[in-house]
C-alpha cells in the first residue's frame, strides 16, 4: 500500500478507523472521511509514526455535495484515488415493529446509497 492514495469513509470509528490507520502505517496517504472531528484528529495524530499520512475530511456521507467535494478535493490534491474503502455504516437495533421508516431510510442511505454514489464518482476517475 506504499504510496497509494486511499479514501476511507467511516474513518472516525470501527473498521474504517482501523483500516485508515493500517493504510497510513504502511505508507498510504489516507483521506479519512467521517463525522466526528475529534476522533479524526486523534486518528491523524496517532498515525504520525507511520510512513504514510492521514488527511481529515469532515462530512456526512449521505450529503451528495459533500461526497462530490471529497472526490474533487482528493483528486485536486493528489491527482488520483487508488483505493476506496466504503466503511461508513449504521444500524438501529431492534425488531421491525420498533423500526420506523425514517430509521430504515437513514440506514439505507448510509449503508447502501452512499456506497453506490461514492463508488460511482470514483469509477469515473479510474478510467483512462
């Protein structure tokens, strides 16, 4: 992963955070996208001992304009995106009786729609 440009969503916690830290440790320049600024700053600070770097990109993965900005600013800064990790995700625990349509829509927007949209934006940058 040395010298790769990696965009990682959900980078402020869980799998996204662990993935971003591992990529930076192994030499990738990571663009860490998430909603929790304090956790993203901690990730960046903790990753300073690796051979890569972490750049913070604060935002909401369900806001398409913020996703557009993530891709355009990453391309503008690095000229490319080599790796995309869609790790943002949410779940509302409970049974179907207690899950509202708003809860369901939010889960689908974060877990599915945003993955499609961001991947779709990146695929266009990967074509020669």
